[in-house]
C-alpha cells in the first residue's frame, strides 16, 4: 500500500525500529523520537525521513511533532503517562482543526496478570474480540492506568480520531541489522550464567503467550492499514480499541518450559553443570526484574489475536525455542567476552508485556 503519509514513532527501539523498517518500505515518511544521536543516526540509515532528539518527559516537544503527523505510534514503554497525554493533546488539537489522527499505543499483556506467582497454569484465555472482558480488568492492573487514559480520550473524541491499543505478550527474537535482543528470555539466560542454573518463579507453571518481534511489527502495519481503510465512525474503530498480537495459539510454553530450554542449551554448551531448572529464591529477584519480577515471569497471561488474524495477519517467524537456540543465545554468549557474569544485577528498565 503506497502511502506518503507522515508517521511519528515515539521510542522506535526494539519494537518500533522493526515497525519503522516496514513503514519505510511502504513509502511512509517516518520520524523517530529518540534519546541518543547514535540511535538517530541508525534510524536515518534505516530510511527515517527525520529524527527528533528528546526524552519522554519532553512533553511539549512530543506534542509539537505529533501535531504535524497523520499517524502517531508509541512504542517506547507501556507505562509513561505524560508522553501519552502529550500525544493525546496533539490529537485533540488536530481534531479541533478538522484533522483526523491515527494513534496506536503499545500496552502489554501483563495487564492480564492473575497473581499466580508461577503456581499454576491459568485456564482463562482472553480474546481481543471480547472487549468487555478487557474493560472489566481492575484499574490497578499493570499498564491499565495508561490504557484507561487512552480509552477515555477515545470516547471523548469519538469519530474525530482513530485510536487503538496494541497489547503484545512476551516478545522474543533478534534482528541482526539492529543488534537488539529481547528482554525476558535473555535476562533469564544471564541469570543462569551468573548462578549456575536455569530458574523460574515459583513452580514455573504460569503461562504467557509470546510473539516474535518481526511478526509483531507486521501486526502494527496490518492494524495501521485497517485503521486507514476504516471509516472513522466504524464500530470496529469506535467500540473496541484493543488488539492482541500472539503467535502461539494453544502451544504456549510455561516459564518452567522456558527455563528447561535455557538449562538444556547452557548445559550442552558446557556452561552450567546441571540442566534441571530450579525455583529462583525471592532474594535473587534483583538479578531479574527486581520488584517487577513476579509481573514479568510469574503471571498467567494468555491472549489470542483474533482481530489481527481476521485482517489477514499471520505469524511466520521462528518459534521462541528456535529463535533462542539459533539467534539469541549465540549473541548472549558473545557478550561473555570480557564480561563478569557474576557482576550482573538484573534489568531495570520498563518492559511492555
């Protein structure tokens, strides 16, 4: 679909950079909002029409640039309300001038957290064609505060804007052109290298759906095309902003399955003595996600991308296990050159899922 439309991507990192690549191929004029000049240069090399240097707290700057774009996609984090409010302010101002905006925000399926702490596999599977179930989630659920602000703005704007929330699960995969790894599985792998065993939270029975980053990127583009083609008063736009994007279907590994995979591969490589996974003691959560460990590795978060599949989207990339063995693990092990695994202290940034 040839375009020429202007797209503003806030935080084109692991997810958004893959989206940018696809949009550039379709002749969208893409501007990336990034923190570092080094990354801005990388985006320019990928075909970005422009880059803007700034921080998510530079809300006036975000509003300024969102005002001049037909499409805004937020992929920086699921949990930064000021940057989202800055985009919504621009969407409102454009609406007052008779200009419609497409806004796609990135949330994450941690909002489905059932508090399992790894103890059991949950039976509940959420579908994005059943928005009432998502709307019934507690306001205190992870990411929900930001999602509610977007839903409220959508109701206020009505058919003056097209707003959607992409809700990815655990994201995996590696793009050698970008050189960026995913988060959860690499963090668990580094933990295993530090402590000498592959671990999981609690009994490790909890299950989260997953998706390859490149399949997810294609999901954003499929969603964008749908919003572009749909009338602004279409029920599919006004009545349901939610879109899951998972590639697993019913073939969902538990976190213990993931730990077993990590243990088997590290044992095969002679890097740990015992491949059998073990429960990670809470006092070691600082080597994972700190206070966010349970919501990243202990939850049941099962989702189905019914709506994207109805639009023709299909996952085509490697499975989580294939991607880990063939693509991600070799990169992680190369990090070991000169690295003291014992010095690792976990992941301290935001995680979308």
